[in-house]
């Protein structure tokens, strides 16, 4: 089995200096702009894909 090492995906694709502190009011405002947290969660679950695990 091949071992994979390297940077985390978010490190490889993320911004150079990511935010380390969340602004709760901004977070809630952004959630509400997208229809609320429940709608966001439902959207994620509706687009959920599963793949079988295979061993090679």
C-alpha cells in the first residue's frame, strides 16, 4: 500500500495567511445570506456522494 505524505489539502489550496479568528456576527450574516444554516446543511447533504473503498 502506497503511503501519501505532504501538506494538508487546505494548506495546499488555501490562502497564504488564513483567518484564525472567526467573527460570529459576520458568520451568521453570511449563513443568513445563503438561506440559513439549516438550508446550507441540507444542500450539503443533498449533494453528498459516496465512493466504495478499494484496496490495491
